[in-house]
């Protein structure tokens, strides 16, 4: 295989050289269009769900061309030292560099080394695609040679530095200098120039506002190259590499927002092009954006009272449940600029927010539980894993409803253990939650995943419950057209059934109780909202706090925390999912209902509503239907899947049944012995002799009861009256029908 790769590389090199020679000999070269470099104002237009323009990108407002004379010498030197040290010696292609790259590739057995000059890079970005083909490389080389025949070196450098993208919405060196340092390009220092030239390799990776550590490392690499080629001295190198990078707040020339950033990433992905190419394509993008909700969500984030301090970060997603489209998105509290770090798509530990999707829904699906099933809530050891409840509080025996409502940890771990990790994970995967191969232990029931998940994925998963168990991957682009209206991409919804509608409805009903808890801001709402919160503990305080909630029409998920949690940057122990994150959820649902009519959750036909006996549930951990005699304070009303609901009534609250089989005999002492079997629990059996009460017997159902009368006379007669111990009617125990009279002749 390696010999084949080396042969291809050699063949590629020979073909390239022969083609170049042939092209020059017969003067057949591709057309060079300098306007593609100097006239590139093609605006990408983004529309919201109402087809209103919500953003125009790369329309020229973020690009300011400058003359070569205005660009500092050290900026040019930084570019040349890093990208093309023989720029002033070659004629557009660097033969020496090409040969060196080919030899390195042959040695490696793969295409690893690049050999593009600055001129070639400019041609590729302005005229050609990024595909790695021989023809593209040939065209790139020929056009580079042609460009250098028409323009001198400094003009080409001017074109290049005015053309390239530096991140943070800045095209060209002038916009970049303004965006990062708040100065003109002519005033850039040598270290600042090294920062900007370093960013060019990968703006979304090396920009200082995204990753300062990587930015410093990349800047120092550029400075090292400048020192290597004699552009700066050793002392300058030592001075510059230790200089602090100070980035200014971005000039507020337009708030594109995190939703727009996400659209750019998704649009480029579905079209198979780079984000930079997409931004300058001139296409029209029709999205799911709800401009009203995006604005209101941003207003909520602009209010510092919704956060514990100015440094804490947060992210939010709002999904339109009817379509599965993203209505609004916030990826951080700094929302100016473009292509910032989007925390809405970043993975964090979900805490207890994972329980409904990973633990309870699969257990309902498997038939392991109903909402009234009793679970254990006390300290347990699961093969060495010893989880604890919040604040180390335990309730002993609890129903599934209470376990989920109170977010108890022990029942969740126990239930996942019984249902099966792999079985449960598959359901969560089908709802859009991803797992690492190492996520195999019971800790995942409490959100202990290797990489965690994002609020975007959580919102998509919770939407399943609002939509009767149906999942649609969250999306944001309806269609993309070119300037002439030709459709380049059209969204096709792919829906799959993850949970039964009964599972979705019952879990929704339980989660509606979470929002009614006194410590949750959602309890101020006048309509039902299903909610689940999550809090991830840290050695000091908490690391993550989440709240995910939904109505029939919208799902909202909010995360709060720090990008990097450490001893100095962590949430206070008072900041939980029920605090600030739920407060943000509360405010956005207020805005949603102010504009859109609230719709109630509808019980599907697969669900039945039953009254069950709390007494037998508590005493025997069994689910029985209540009867007409069950006291109101012992009745629980509960939803059940129609195929997994209780079918038998509790015998605690049934009318006492008549004793119809009675055995009477004289023993060896000539004493009367009356025996019969108890028909029910909680029933007293009163023995009457000659219409006078003489004894009371009781026992468990089926137990043999015996009464012995030592004062028996031949004319005596007996009968039995069953009386319920607990059921009272008009102040007396409920009596059943008396038995027939028994008399020995």
C-alpha cells in the first residue's frame, strides 16, 4: 500500500510539471479574474421563519481595504516568514518548495506537506475550490503564475491581506486590527501583527477571544519564524513572546447572534463548503429563527439580575416543538461578533436532567415500572458504586412519581441497574443523546458521562415527551437558494418514534409537578410546564446547573457555569438548576405565552386514569385499584399505560364477604368448636350465640379461625357477622351479610 502511495505522489509530480510546461508552450491557461479578489462584496442574506431579513453577512461593512503603504513592514514580514519565505524570489510557484514537499510526501507515503505560495493561496481562496485534485493544483499554479505576470509583489501582498478572513467577523488586515485591538492596521505592533498572522491558519481555533492559550502559542510560532529568518533580533523575540495579548471589546457594528453563527456552520456543512466560502456566497438562507423569541431571550441575558455574577457563563436553546426547528439560541453572555464559542452546542455534564430520558422512559417502555411502582430509597452499594442523595436525605420507600419529582439518586441508579445500561442507552441515543464507548457504568444515570451532552441535544430529547415520543433532530435551515432563487438545499424532516405516547404523557405529567415546587421559579406560572433540573456538584460548590422545560409547543433548555471549572471559578452551592437557570426558563416562557396561545397536554387513548389504594401500596408495595369504600385519604389518582395498569381491587376496602362454609362439631370434652376460613384481611368476624355477641376472630385471608364454646348447651345456635375494621358507615364498622345459623340437633 505504501509503495502505491509513493508511486501516486511521483506520478502526481511528473504530471503537474508536464502540464505546466505544456500549458506554457501552447499558451492555453485558465482565465484569471482579478475582480474575484478585489470585488468580493457578495452578501449572504439570512431570513427568519417569517421570511424577514435578520442578518446580512459579508456585505462590505466588515471589510476596509488598505494600501500596501499603510501596512507595517513587520506585518508583511510576519506573513512572509510564516507562509512563504521565498515570496520575493519566486514567480508565483516555488519549485524548490514543491520539490521539498514532494520528497517529504514520498518519504511519508502520503500527502502531508503543502507547497502553496502566498500567491497560490490567494488564487485558491478566490478562484478555486478546496478539493485535493491534480487539476485544481495545476489551475492554482497556472493562475498564480499569470497573476504574478500582471502585478508586482507588493500589489499581491496588498490583495492577500485585504482578502483573507481573520475571525471575529473581520475580513482584511484593517478590519482585523479594529476587531481585536481597536486600532488601524498602520498602527499594529510587531507582536500584534504576529497574533493576526497566526490567526489565519484557523480563526476558530487560534483567535484570542476563543482560546488565549492556543493564540499565544501560535503567535510565538510566528515570532520564532521571524527570528529564524532575521526579521527580528533575539532580544526582540524574547520581549515580544512575553508581551500580554489584550483584546478590546468588539465594536458594536451589528449583533449577528449565536443563532446566525449556528446557521453558518450548518449551511456550510449541508453544502459541503467552508464557512468562509458560504459567508461570501451571496446565497439566501431561510431559517427557523423566531426573531421575537431571539430578541426576548437576548434581553433576558442582558439583565445581570438573571445571573449570580458577571463572570458566570450560560447558554440557552428554544425549540419549536411542532417542527423541531430551533427558534432561538444563546451560546454565551458575550453576543457581539460572529463565530464565537457556542456553549449551546458544547458538551457539559447534564446532572439529573438525563434521568427522564435515560432512566425513566426506558423503564416505562420495558414495562418495568408504572408511575405508582414502589422503589427503594436508602443507601445501597452497587458493586462498589455508592451513590448518595442530595444533602444525604433518604425516604425509604417511594413511588416512581415521587422519585422522579424529587430527583432522588438512589432509585434512579437502582432502576437503571434493573432495566439495563445498554437497553436504556439505546433509547437515549434514539433521542439524540450521544455516549462515549466508556459510558458503561451506572453513574451515567446521574449524568456522569465522559463528555456529557449539550443543551441543544437535551432540548431535542425533551421535545420527544411533548410530541408523544417522536424525535426530530433539531434543525435551523429551511432552505438555501442562490441569487437567482434556485434551491440548493431543502430541509427534509426525518421523524422517528422513540417512546410510546403513554410513556411521553406520564413522564410529562410527573415533570409538571417539578415546576410546582416552591423552590422553582416556574411555580409562578399559571399554566402547567413540565420541567427537570440538574445540578452537578464540585469539590467546592457546583460546576454545572441546568433546567430543561417544555409546554406542548416549545422546549427550553438552559445551562449555567464556567467554561473551565476550578477552585476560583465555580458556582456557589446555592446556584442549582432550580435557581438562576429556571429563572431564565420562567422569563422566556412568560414571553412565549404572551405572544403564542398556550395549549394543554392531551392524554392519549393509550393512557388510563385510575384511582388506586394507597394503603395496600404502602403496606404491601402492591398496586391495587381503590373501591367504593376506600377512604378519600387513602386514594391516589394515577395515570397508567392501558396495557400495564392494575386490574384487581384492594381487598382492604371491599365490603365484608359472607362466611358460607362453617364447620361445627363437639370435641372430646363435649365443647362446641366452630371453624371457618377468613375471606379477607382487615375484617373482624363476630361470633353470635343465641343472638348475643360472644367472640371476635380475625386473621389473614385464607387463615383457619376456630371458636371453642366450653358452655355449650344442646339448644344453642350460632352465626357469624363479618365487620370491616377500617371502613366506617355512619360511625360504625361496615357489616357484611351474616352467615346462616348453625345448630347441632
